[in-house]
């Protein structure tokens, strides 16, 4: 079961990295329409936080603090997804869809382990 | 025989008409001399426009992106160019003529480009260096060709570009070399005629108008700074030699020494058949307080027709009396023949910052659709006497509402009621509320309404299309002593390296300075309800509005706001015979194709900066292209660029 739990957090880690990469691409590409904007900087920061949060969940395993991080991760995924929507960035939205899937997978396996 | 004669005449007229409207060139800033912004091209249609793709793209390198507003970095310096006033502003419509795309840049260079590849043929630099600060702004170039060219001689086809210091350069259209016979080795110093209160040099940012072998030259300058700035004037000069043929003075002679501008800073249109040139005349200084100019200035804020070969006034129609809002007539009127009530009327459509579309007989100046003088609010500023009436146009419908939109609930909530509180402190009596000491709500204000590109017309269906902004501004007059003290403090703060903001515009020589600002909350959100910009279509045969839709998207920190909000727009539309409107103009750095019939957006594409100029449409070697100068301007959004990009259907 641990490996399935890893799949969820692994997806979140991957999504955070993809989201950050997408943000960096959007930030530095002249024809994205959102290059150099504060909105993309925000997304890059939130994706990096997502990576940090997912790693913390892995390290903490279970317990209250891990739960807090999971809640923060959910808010991060939703907020970054909404930002991606208003930035009209398909890459960021796709990354956040992946992150949402990872979060659901993690919660699903976590519940079953409990 | 009479029937045959009639048919022959009709056929001849038809052929003439077809040859006019099916031209595949884009010879002028406004498409053609009549400022129609219309192309007879039919290859790109509403059905296939979705397939439109980049054919070529070129970065000119002529852009300055910042830093903005940091006193420590002022004056900003451009390597090899010298000090610049701020970010560049690229409002130049490309031309397509002589099998070449020509475009001018904010650094006063002309690029001649191959129309199918974007490969540069030659570059002419009109402005290698300048001793004082320049604005980095350009509104276009003009093309002239001799009616009877002399074989083997250069300069039978010329491109003209002006500079910020009043120099008009004439360049051979084939080689990019200066035409030695034009002025002094290819340069005419228009500024030599800047003799009354030359507070600033005449700035030649816009394209010159061309009638036969006469160039008609207006100028721009520095607004809001001196009451006694140079008085408005227009010059007719010989296209071959640069010799002055005539001049037209706009301010009455007895006022010229103390009241400035009322100049022509926008492009003009020309009725070649009737020998008339149409001037959009701006407002005089002081732009916001007219107590020192209570006498009539009949040509100020007008559309004025001159005989193009002599400069005499044919007629003039004042569009704002005693203008104290800086709502310059700001675009070339669009010339078009209208079928109305069984008659063909030689008409013009003058779009304006105040959102009225004045449809006039272009030979007489008489309104085709009535202009009605309506009472407007009086001024409460000591010394000022606002005009008791202003001309309103019930038909066609105004491009903006008659009254400022209400307060935006979101902006008000986000600022904890700041918008409502500020609004309550201002004066708002509707259209033409005079500026006041406590601040007056102005809608539309100097940003417009319709800006310098004006509208476009399909001369066949007589459909007129125009984009318009819905922007609320606040005009506050400041007593001279109060302003001077605040300005002194600003200068001291700036000297100390603080990030200080000037208290307003000085309007030296006047008892009042002015502080003009957009009505925003502390977060920079507009305090008024959307939409912020629209695109509209009118049937000129009846004056009726066909459709009106929010256009473009507002962007803040990169986030796109809903399409229903629209965007303020700078830069005009172009219409094609196939029923499409091509337009950039919006703040979101996208260019769009719109269905002329319905107003629906059929295609959009991201470019590097807002395309604040009108696109050019042309056909070359059987392929239709639409080319945009995506350069932006810092009025609308901080994003500026240097991309010239052409679109075409895949081969």
C-alpha cells in the first residue's frame, strides 16, 4: 500500500515540477501573453511550495502535521489551478489537474490504509 | 442610344468603383487616402480564417521596455540613441505598396520588407542621435509616387518619415537613400516655421497626408505644460522639393501669442476628386481651463476641410465648443459615399473621443444626421465660463453611454468602499461636466471614446465599424500657488532619490494646473463597471447600430478578466471585402478576426505586445496577408514590443 501512497504524492511532486516548468516557460516566452507577469511568478512560487508540501507529506507519513500539509496542498492545487485558468495557461491547468489526481489518489490510499 | 449611353456610363462608373474598392495595396496609414481601412481582398473568409497562421515575423529591435518611473534611472537612456522619455509607443500602420511592406519604428527608422518573407530589403535611419530627450513614439509614414515618373531617375517614388525634432525626411522608396532634391539633402526642417512661443520643437510623429504632389503636414507637441505653447498650424509642401506652398493657421491671429496648440497631431484624409484635405483639429491650451481664452477659436476641436492645393478653408465644423476636456478631434475622418433617401451623399464619418460619430456632407460640412445643441453643466471654477451648449448626435448611437457607468461592486468591495467614497467627493453632472477644484468625473475623457485610429468602412455595404473605450477619468484643477508648492516638493523628493510622483501637469502661464487621472482604487482596479471597451458596427444608410459587443480582454498581473468586460482599445480595425474585421488594439496583446456581419470573434492569436496600430491587409503573388505592428504603448499596459508579424492561410 505504501507504494500506492507514493503514487499520489509522486504525482503531486511531478505536477509541482511540471507546473513550475510551465510557469518558467510562460514567464520567459514572449508570445505567451503572460510573460514577465506577477501572476506567473505567483504560480511558479506556488508550484515550488507544492513540491515542498508533497515532500513533507512523504517525510511525515501520517499524523496531524501531515494532515495540515495535505490541506495546504489541496488549497495550493485549487488556487494554482484557478490562477492557471485566469492566466489562460493550458500547461499550468494540466499540471494542476495532475496534482489534483495525485491528491485524490493519496487520500484514497491513505483512507484505506487507515 | 440614350440607353446604350446610360449603360456605358453605368459600366464605366461601376468599373471605376470596382477598381477603387478592390485595390490590394495598403498605401496609407489609413489604408487609402480616404481613410477607409478597407481591402478588396477575398482570400481569407469567415469560413477559413480559423486556419490563419504566422507567415513571417520580424523584430526590429527598436523598443525600450523600461525601467519605468524610477527617478534614479531618469532620464532613461537607449544605447546609441540617447535619453528617452519612457517606454516606446509603436502606433505605426505598415504600408504595402511598390511590392514592399514599409513600416516606421519608434526610433524613427523605416524598414522596407519583402511582403512574402519578412526579409529586410533596406533600413533608413532618420534619427541616429538627438541631443535632448525623445518620446520613442511613432504613428507612421507616407508614400508618394510621381504621376509621370522619369525613367532612370531616383526618387520618383518616395517614403516620408518625420522625427521628434521636426525634420521631415524624404527617402527613395526603392533604395532607402535620401532624396537629395527634397529640402536640404533630403530633409525639410518643419521646425523652421515654429516661430511663435516655440516651447518645444514640432514633433512629426504621424504620417503626412498626400494630395497629388503636395504633402500636408501637421505636428504634435507637448500637451498640458504651457498655456502659450506654439499655436496650431498645418503646412502644404511640395513633395519633390520640400518647398512650402501654403500654411494654415488655426488660432485667431490676435490670440496666437498667448494661446497654443489646437494643432493637427493625428492623420488626415484626402478627397482627391474634390481636392479637399480633412483635418482633425485638437483642443487649445490650457487643455482644462479656458478662462484665458474665452474668445471664440472656431477651428479648435473641429473637423476642418481645406482646399488641398492652396490651404484655404472650404468649411469647418466645431465638434466641441470651448473645449476644456482635451477631447481633441483625434483621427482622420473616414470618407465614404452614402446612399440615403434615394440620393448619393459624399459623406465623411468623424469619430471622436466623446464617442459621437459625426456624419457630415464632406463637400459642405452639413450634417447628414442631425447635430443637436444641448444644454450642458456650467463651470464652478472662478474665471471659467463653460459653453452653455454642446453638439450632440442622437443618430448614429454614441459609442459610449451618455453617463459614466456605475461603481464596480468588486472594485469597491476590494478597496473597502474607496471607490464609493471617492466618487461621492467628485462632481458628476454627466457629459461635459467641467473640470473642478474638487475633481470632476469625466466620461468619456481624454483617453476616449475613440482614439487616433478612428473607424473603418465597407464602402460597398456602407457599414462602419469602430472600436471605443469606456474609461472614466477625474479632472481636478489646482490653483497655481498650491501646484507650485507641491511641484517644488516633488522636485526635492526626486532629487533626494525618493520615488515621487508629480502633483499634476503644470500648464504654465495659467492660473490653474491640472491633475488628470484614471478613476482607480488603491489596487489599481477600475472603479467603474465594465465593459471597458467595445466594437460596434453601424449601417451608414440609416445611421442604425447593427451590433455592439465588448471587445478584447483586460489583463492585470497576467490574469485575463472575462471577455464580457472588454478592454480599452488603441489602434483601429481593417475591413476586408470577404466580410472580416481584423483588429489588434486590445490590452491583452492578441489580434483578432471578427465577423463583420455578427461581431463574433472568429480567430485570435497572441502577439508580443498590444497591437496599438491598425493592421494592413494586402495581396502579394496571389496570397493575402494581414500584418500587425505589435508594439504597445504604456498608456494602456506596460507591455511594449517590436514585433512586425504577418498572417496568411497555409499554402
